[in-house]
C-alpha cells in the first residue's frame, strides 16, 4: 500500500473544485487577458485549457449556459458552439486517435458529447447529470455522474462502471503504480480516495480522509523533480502520493496476480462445491422418493426444453395507471416464475427492479411496466428463477432484451387525430425497405405489420403527452416527419441517418409554435438588457449620492448638529432600502435573462440537431452570426431552410 509522502493541514476550509484552471503555453500565466477581452454573459460553469483540433492557438474553453466559447491568450473569441443543456464538465482528449484533441462535454441532460472543433462526432447517453470528465491514456476517458457513478469509456465503448451511495467529488487520471497506464483516481464525499484500473475498474489502492474530498491534482509540490498525486479535503488536509517505484511495481504486480488467481480459484471452488451439493441432494431424493413427478417438483428439475420468453407491448393504461411499455416474461411450459430481477440504466430507481409474486399468485407469466424517461435504446438484463410451486431449488435463466429507442410511441390511425402543423422535410437516396427496417428496429411495431409499397405513411401517439408523430415517404425518397416537438424530430433524424449511414443531410423545417416562443424569448432578452442598463445606471447614481450623504452626516456629527445628522442618516436609510429593492429587481431580471439565453442556445442546438454533418455546423455558425447582427428574421430563415442565402 502506498503511503503519503507529505501531509499538511490548511487553516481554512477548501471548497470543492468546480472548474479547471491552468496555464496556456506561450501565454500569460493567468487568464487576465481573456477575462478582460472575452466575456461570457451567461456564466461559466466549467473551464478547460489546451489546444483543440486544427486551431493553432491554445484556448481557454468555457462551458456555460448551453454554450461553449474558446478564447486565446489575447481574449479573442476563436471558438463557439452550443450544446444540449448547461455544461457541467469539460475535458480535452484525442478521442478518435488522429493526433488532435477533441472536446468532451458533459451536461445536465445526461449526455456526453464529443466535439471535433464545432462538429459533434459522438454522443453517449448516461443516467444522470455528468459532473466530471478526465482524459486518460489514448482515447480512453473517465467520467462521473451526480448519482455516485464513475466509469471509463474507450471512444464510445464503456469499459466499466461502478455505482456508490457516495458522490464522486473529483476524478483524475494518474499512473500510481508506474506501469505506464493511468489509473482513475476518485475522491468521494465520504473522504475516501481510491485508484481503479482503467481496464477492469478493480481497486488497486485506497486511502481515507476525515472529511469530504475537495479536489485531486498532480504536480511537483516538493520541487524535487518528482510528480506527486495531490489530494485535498474540505477541512484543509492535503496529502501527496508518489507513484510506486519499478521494484514496487514488480512486487505490486506479482501481488495483484496472486490475489487474482487466488480469488478466481476460490470462486471456482465455491461453484463446484455448490454444484456437488446439489447433485448429492438430488441423488438422495431419487433414492427416497418413488414418485418421479413429485420428486422432480421438489428438487427443482424442470423439462430440458424449458425456455424463457420475452415480449414487449404497449399498455395504454387505465384510470389507475398511466400508459407505459409492458415487458411480458413467460415460460414455454407449465413451470412457474418465482422471481424476476431486471437491470436497466435510467428506467428504474437504483437501476434495478425485482418482481417477486406472492405464493398465491405464482404463474408462468410476469408483466413488468416500463416507462423510459428519454428516447434512448436501453438494454434490459433479465434474470428469472424458474421451477415449480413445490420446488426448493430453482433454475436461473439469464437473457438480454433491448428496448427500442422510440418505444414510448404507439402506432395509431392517421385519422385518429389531426396531423401536426410542424414538420421536417428532406430527401435521401435509400430504398424504402431500408427505412422500414429502421422503423421496425426503433419502434414497437406489430410483428405481422408489413409495408410493401414504394411509399408509406405511419402515425404514432406519444405515451407521455399524447403528442402526434407522422412519418411519410414518397417514391422519390422524400421523407416528411410531422411533429410539434422539434427535439423529437431531431432525435428521429439522427437515429435514421445513423442507421442508413448518411454523412451529410440538409433539411427544410418549420415549427410555427416553437419559433413564436423563440421570438418572444429574443424580445425578452433585449428587454432584459435594457432594464439591466437602466438599473445599473440608477444604482451608480445612488451610490454616488450615498457617499455624499454619508460625508454630510459625518460633518453634522462632528459639528454637533444632531438634528441634521439624524435627518441625513434617515435619508441614507431610505436610499439604502431603495438600493436593496432595485438589487432584487436586478437579480430577478438577471435570472430571467439567463433562462431566455438558455432557451435561445437550446433552439440553435435543436436547429442543428435537425441536420447531419457539414450542414449542421453551417446552421449553428450562421445562427450565431444572425444573433450577433441582431437579425431575427435571418435567424428564423436559417432555422427553416438551413442557410442565410435567399
């Protein structure tokens, strides 16, 4: 076990680290130039420093209210784009292995997005808000969530994840055992520090503080040429750890290999002993019991052809329950299901669900309601205990079933409700059957449903809000998606183009109600700026008046003029009360301004989400230029047709 090479106690408490600070190569040691010339009006939630893609100058990249901005050492704005929600974590990592760094962005909408400059090249959906990201070796990176989950991705493949009842306050990549590969170091809210293998997630080192961890960094703290891992707790305790030496590395690796081998052999031994005990009990029951059927029921023997079957269907709900997707788990014969355990990310609280019917309600069929909160594909990992009612032992069946991405939309008749006025229209050069294959993969369609014609129309109703969705395709390859939800339209386009391997897609879109709400938000932003300027000017005037009144009141006190002194202080009291009231108005106005800025940034993101590839980047850039030029009509034209040219 490693021991701290230094430990000290600060006099003051330390706040948990919420943003990354560092030095820009070739730039001023601090961000003074950037803070003077570059302004982030909607706040900074996370900061990362370094080079991005082909941008030659190192950048200070700030994640704020659904926006990302990059400033060089002179404070010039060289990078700007939008993301889906408030940014909570940033990291730079060579995600695709091309020798250039991409930007990893974690946000409050549970997504990890990868930007190659201003183009999104990958998206990974998680189950909670992403709180931290840390680049590791090559294309691997670590992440943490607000629900206590930490894990490691290699590109889009997740190597491992663990979930704790405590919250991960800080994560950092550091080669603690000198094997040439960084481990994921995590500092927890209960004061624990642990280092986990980047491949397996196995703990290879741990230590404990008396209070919550505030942050983890690395540096040559002792200035002896050696880099230490430095951990700090909220009560001011700081500890530094040196990586293990090569000799220690060999000893540690031998120890780890021995421990792994002992653990593996011990597990095999337990499994074999359990299997042997089961065989012995079955053999005894065979000798003591002459009635084969009764004996089979008691010992848990089931027919060899027993199968566990699953089916997904839509339940429209009733007065007592809302509409949902229903998972039906059944056996292929007269055996019963004693219990079912389902693991699924983002659907159940705690990510698992147990169905355990009472003895009176045992049968070969169990129905489990599912209500996924987001339109993402989910793997359902199912374990079921199968046997007979009199069984003392049960067989465990394990299988995995994927819940389609748009499972919360049920097929409906085109005449059941009016078609939405909002739509997205585009043309692709794909066979109809390929699009139909995507429909069957992404929606819960009846198995006997067949579409043979060169054109088709399918309509769906949302189980969440009863919203309508229609998808039409013409023989020419023109596809129209009609829905009032612009985000749903974007998700469908991204899913379809990913399935069909479409690299670039330009669309025509119109969402009248959504665009009208956006127009109101833009007007409110202008109003908020005007109100803010007026309030700031008033507060500046009153601040000057306060200084003047205070001087006069003190002069009256020194001259013994108590009457005028009392009068001045009463006026000062009234003026201070007015200032406090104006501050509250200014604070409310600022909150409303941030909310409207978030709405605008999300609208730009949604407009980009309707496109794929280069058209997506062009739309986001053109929308920002239109806002800079205060050209609202041009902004809406870009969102509709994807370009500013007429």
